[in-house]
């Protein structure tokens, strides 16, 4: 809403014509005594019509005097409503609607035309033919964008038909009022939308149709998402096996003894491991091979850094991981750890309690921290020889149950357990015994960076 002030140049006086005066007296007489002020708007409107479509100060005062009102109150009414023009307007006074429905349908482009052709708002063109004003909704939104010119509406305006309209008005030609595109009232544009002749308006088939469409779209999106997720999972599982199997033994899986080996030796070991990995995927675990490679009198694993068995374990772990992943993908998302483990392996038989009431310190196995030891105990696993005897299905079951399939092979739990069950040591068990491994001494169960 812009500030509305009286025009600077004002006529000295105003008086209704005898005809308008008679009309005004008749109107005022319709109101009960003391309520004549109710006639203020019709009187101001008639004064504006009489005075070239704008209200001078003298007209406002004349109306106030006729109605016995304070002049300031009538001025408040005249300045409040934009339908009252407080300054001269053109012979064709254009009120362009700028409210959102008209705005989004093209009112800004029409506004630019008016600015270009006539000038700024409330400016009368040099020939006195045009002036314009942007106003709020004029109630013809369904035929937006629109403009009121003097007392008539012009709707469905486009840049083209608006320019033609202005040309015709300027040339004094007859113009078409209402829709400029041929629509009758606010009926749908021919060929677009629905007409009242559409039988679906009356046969009930539209009831709940939007909801049905919404639900169908939701179901379609959910199915597409599930299909995409399944395809991604399958592709990932298919890629994982060959890729991982082809990899040379990862440094992390070479086990701690790699850290004891010299760098050149480790590099040599990795080179040696690569060819072994390609053929080892389907072979059986190589704990025995590892055992043969160690000196039981010193440490079982100290010489294992360059052992191709590490690569074999890695390859086997990768292959099984891929198989397990594929199987788990078929389970429901809220499957329990036990359900997942049962789907891929067989639970090892457990004891109800440690033999003789004394459990082995399972934390002496690299990869078994305090938390995992507790979980193993809950499964009835208390001794090294139990772990050493795990079969492939049992390894898969435990690995999946503990949520790290493949790790048991990579860290060679069963190989370590075999040595420890015989009363031998590993490098790792010696570190545990010396209290050098925090996760094995009651500290927080987290990856040991020293491993
Ligand atoms: S928004 Fe323009 S007429 Fe209603």
C-alpha cells in the first residue's frame, strides 16, 4: 500500500450537479436519522465520477458537509480506499492486479509494458489518454492476469493482447471486454482441463482418486527403491569375491608377525603371496602349514610374515565374506544376530561352564578382546581347544554372530588356538602375558594400534 496524499493542484471548489445532488439527497434519506454518515462511500464515488474520475479536496469537504461529518473522517475514508483517486488520472485509467495469482500468470510482464508505454504509476501520459496503478486482487483471479480499465475488466491478458488492447484504446477503437482469449466467464480453456460435461464429475469415480494416485505412487517408489537396493547389493557381492580374492595379502591380514619382519622381507612376502592367493580361495585352511613353518620351541608365528598361508586365509575370508553377504541380503533387515548366523553356518557346541571352573584366557588370541571373550563365554566357549576344533560352518557361524565375518580367518584364531592349546606361545600371547596389550588387560575394547 503506497502513501496516498491529495494532489498538489486542487480546484477551488466543488458542487454536485443538480442531477447528482438530487440523487444524493434521495440516497441520504434512505438511512435512519443519525446514520447519514453511512452514505459516505456512495457519495464520494458519485463525486469522483462527476469530477473526471478523481476526488479533489473540495469534493471531500462537500460530501462531509452534506453528511454532517467531520471533514477529517471523510478524508480518512477517501485516502484509505484505492478506488478513490486523489489526483487526476488518464481517460483510460488502468488498474493492474499485482497479487500472486496474477503475478505468477504474467502481471510483471504487463507491468513492464505499462512502464514502457505510459511511464511510472500515477503518471498521466502527455496526451491525457492513460495512467495506471498497481492494485491488490480485483476478484478475477481465475482469469489471471487481469486489469481494470475505468469500469471494465480485461482478463486472460498476455503481452500480445495487452499491447493490442492499449493500441485500440489509444486509437479510439472498440475493444473487447472480459477474457481476451475467448473464454466464456471462467470456464476451462477449450481443450484444457475438465468441463462440466465430464461424466466423471457425477459418477463418483473421482472420490478418493487423489488418495489412490498418491498411494500408488508411494508403492511404485518403494518398489523401485527396493529393486535398486537389491541390484546394488547383488552387484557388490558379485564384484567383491573376485576382487578381494585377486588381491595380494593385505598388510593388516599378514598378522602381527609382519611388523616384526624387515621391510624388504615384507615386500618379498607380499610378492610371494600374490600367486598363492589366486588359487587358494577354495582350499582348506592352512593352519597345519603354518604350524609346520614355526619353531614350537620359540614362537609359533614369528616366522609367518612371509607365509603364503596368510594370503590363502585372506582369499578364503574374502570368498566367504561375499557368500555370507549375499545370504544375509536375503534376510529381513531386523533379523537377530542368531538368525543371521544360523543362515550361514552352524553353531559350535558349547560347554555349560569352564572345565574345572577355570577358563583359558581367550584374550591371548589376537583379535579376541575383552568383549569378544565375554561373548564367546556366553556361547559356551571357554578353552583354546574348543576354538582350535571349529569347522568351516562353525567359523562362519561365530564370525557372523560376532558381526565380523572373515576376521576369524584373517587373524587365524583357530591356528593361534591350536598352539595355545598345546601350551605354546605366539608373539601376541607373549605381549598379552607381558601386559602390553590394553584390550587384553581389562582396558577399553578398541582396536589396538600396536597390533
Ligand atoms: S489476483 Fe488478480 S484478480 Fe485476484
